[in-house]
C-alpha cells in the first residue's frame, strides 16, 4: 500500500497550479485574510484549538498531544496553497499523530487529514471517539442559522434533493452514509449560513461516515464527525487515517458560498489528465441494444461507432459496459478479469483501435471489488476475499458474493498490476469503475471488539491507492466513478475521478431535472444519458425523439443510448439538439444559480442558470412540466453586469432579443412556453 505522504502528494499533484485570474474579484474583501487567520488559530500549536479530537485509552487527545512538542514542516504548493505537517510523538504510548493541513491562498478553504501510527514495539491503547472534525463555530445567539444539505444517490427521482433545516438553539442533527458507500444515504457536503456569513463543511470518506451538527445553548455551531465505527488498537508499525475534512468560510448568502465552492473544485480538485480540465463531452454506448455487453461482439461494436460518425455526431468516447469478460450469461458474474475471447477473439483492442483510427476514445467498465462465485478470484484467491454475514435485509448484497480486500497488500498489488496491464493491452482511454454492493457488513464481519473499523480503514486506503496506482501508470487515463450510480461521490473519490452516470435512476425527465438542479450545487462535472427507442435492459421510453426529454437530460458528460441501426430516426432533430448541448456545455463549470425552488411536482416550473461573468456568457434552462397551467414565467437572473446589455438567444426556438442586466436581475427574464411539457433554453451574451 502506498504511504500516506505519497497518496497526499498525488492528490495535491492533480490540483491546478494556475489560479483563476478573476478569483480575487469574485471574493469579498477580507475573505482570504479571515481564512488565513482561522487556519493559524486552529493549527498554530495550541492543542486545545485543534479542530479534531480522539481518545487514546482513557485519555483525551488534548492530554496525549500536550505531552510532546510537535514538529512542524511546510511547503508551498505552487502559488496557490501551503501544505503544513504537524507531528506529535507520544513516548509514553508510542503513538505518532500527524495532521496534514492545506491552506489555500486563492480561496477561503482549509483542509486536513489526520494519521495515527504506532511507532512503539507493543500494541497501542485503544483509539476511540475519533472525530476527524471537532469544531465549534461562534454564531451570535440571536442569529438565524440555516443548514443547507441534501440527499445522496439511491437511484430514485429525488436523488440530490436539497433541504433546508433551521438550526435554532438546541437543534441536534445527525447524518450518515448507508451501507459503506460515501454518498449512499446522506450527502457529506454541508453549508451553514447565518446573516451574511457562512461555513461549508465537507467530509471526504468513501466508506461509512457520520456527522453531527448541533447548536448549543450559547448559540455556537458544534460540528463533530468521522468514520462511523472506529474503536481499535494499532499493532506496531500499523497506521490508520481519518476522513478528509474541508472547511470553507464565506461572506454573503448561501448561494454565493456554493459558487465559491464550485470555483474551488474546478480550480483545485477536478482531475486534470494532460493538465486539462475534463471537457464537456458526448459519449455513446450500445448497452441498451445488446443487454450491456452480453450480446455484443467486435462486429456490432464497430458498426455502432461507424454509424454515429456517419450521422455526423461529434462522438468523443465509445463506451463498453458490463459483460465483456467470461460470465454465466449475466453481467453480475464478476471476478475473472480477462476478455471473453469467444465473443471478442481479437480482444477489445480491435474495437478500441477501430475507434482511435477515427478519433474516438474508449471507455471500458470494471467492477473489481465484487467477486461472484465460480470466478477466477473466487476459486483461485480465496485468501484475498472478505465474506459477509447473513444479509439482515437492508443491505445491497448477495450472501454468495465476496469482496476483494483492498486492505490486503498482496491483493491490492495484484489488482493494480493486472488492471494496468489490461488498460495497456486493450487500449483503454477511460477506466470506468462500478461498485454494486454495500461493503459495510463485509468489513465488520468477525471484527474483534478492540479492532472495530480497522478493516474498513485499511480498505479505504487501498481503494484510493489503487486509483492512484492507475493514474501514476497512466497519467492521461481518466477514471469514471460509478457505484450503482452516484454512491461514491465523496471528495476523495472526486479528486481522482468524474461521475459519468450520477444516478441509476435514468431517462425520466422530471427526475433528471431535479438531479441536475441538486448535484450542480456541489459537483461541477457529472454525467447522464438519453435513450431513444427500446432498451434491452428494461429502461424503455418513447420511441421518438423528444426535445423536452433531451434537454432534461443533458449534463457536462452526456451519453447517447440510441439504436443507430434504425435509419428512420429523426437524425436532423438529434443533430440540432446535440448542437444545443455543444453550445451551452462549456458553461457547466461556471457559477450555478437556482431560479426556482427544487420540486418534482408535475404542475410546476423548474429552472436554473449557469453564468460565467468573466466571459459575459450565461445560459438559462427552464422546464414547464406536463401538468403546469402557467404558459409564462418571470425568472430573476443572477450574476450579470447590471450596466451591460445582453443578447438573449432562445436556442429552443424563436427570435433573439436584448435586455439590460439590471432589468434581467431586478424584473426578470420573461419566458413564454405555450405548450405543456416544454423546455426553454436561452443563451445570453454580454454585448
């Protein structure tokens, strides 16, 4: 397993060394200075002010850490951040406590991760009550504080639904992931706003986490959280870590805080193969025509690539999903990671080479952690596998399945080398990793009382080290993060990957509108897909091309699931709709503003705006749903220049017109959608 320092180096190494030129003008005066003061106060050497805590045996972390003077080192990360490492060595117990803090110079953001190592010769005392964040934030007693949070992804229409919870004095709110996947259940991203101030708190942990927010009797906000079950001793030379924590302070309303967050994610967190941000892209697959890849072969995969190009679609990637490996007729039979030569005698390389010759890259699906009976891993490497207890009924796993233990160094090294070889031999450009199992019970099965949570902790480190190993060997390869849809979109995972399928709830327009609205508050890059015609995997929609459906689904990465064998499809309409996507998609990484409340009601409108003030461009997406009785809607836009004039181009049809920024923000953009179940798409350009 890679060392903690190396993993941190790799993660930071993907961040941009180039600060957005207009960041300073976007931030309020004093925001950066306040963040710097916060970091200095909490990590300045006073153990009573550290924003994390734990117990070692019966002693508090303040007592343990006070016994030794920390060693402190720091280094500049380009011109955008400083990384400081504080390390305490407790001679009495042999416990080394290390916190790595990254303080950003261009955003009011501070992050940290804590690591514990037993440098002694005997087992350590029990580490317990480990709070990766233990923070008290002063808020005036009479201030009205509002917590903005949301649902994670569970493959339902209201995935990513945003919520507002008043944090009155005495309020105590608890949040947690479910089943061991970090964004399954609650969403580990939080924004607390009071008056004209706010604090964003984010926990990066692709496992089982919990977090507690309470407003105490003094009016203070108290935030505590970490790995949910962590009560373990450490053997000599053994180590464990906490989740990654990010705190971002801001001035203004909560939406302004969200856009500072989005800008920070774009500047310093999105993976950048070849030094470039992930581009808006069109990808395509034939999963819905050939039952994933179960009925696919070299001939029909090449045929589909050729047909997309023949119809003049700007295809960036060809996507080959589950079922390309030996199996028993179902794609869930994972664990033999070789190409099925019966269906692909020349390997997947024949298909990826065919695409490369035509300028189309490849995406190939893997699910290396879940191991099915009678697979190679199941039969040949049982010592690497974790076994679950009987399913209590609320966990997503089959009791016959096993989990490849990524906390086992031998298993991790084999997997990293084996998949890297497949990426090379099969010509894979984008590695897609799925995870269709709740791992929590596998991790906890048979754990001793004094080792609770250690299997999960080591597993999470192995999972992240595995992705680091792929990226180290293939700097230009991208990773697609899927876990039954979007159930692993924690920040640690998102620094290494992008979610090309944000939810397994697909193709229904109302739900997709709600998904885009909710996820865009936090994640600037995500994907979904559109289906035209029938599906071989039971996800049917109407047979025809629908502009309303298409516009409801487009996202920074959009996947075409169309049956290109059918030459009677309305290709002119599809090309026009794809043209709309290509025009607006560069704006998806800019500022996001909800223009209506979030709702899944079919008698409502829903709308939002992406705005790039530096380029003077903006796009408004508005939807009048099927049962709505209002043909007109006025939407107050945000982030425009009030002194400027804007040309408004209705991409969905109609003549362009001009309005002032002041009018668009004060009185609103007046929209007219005469028909129910219709979508408006408006592109604004500053004149």
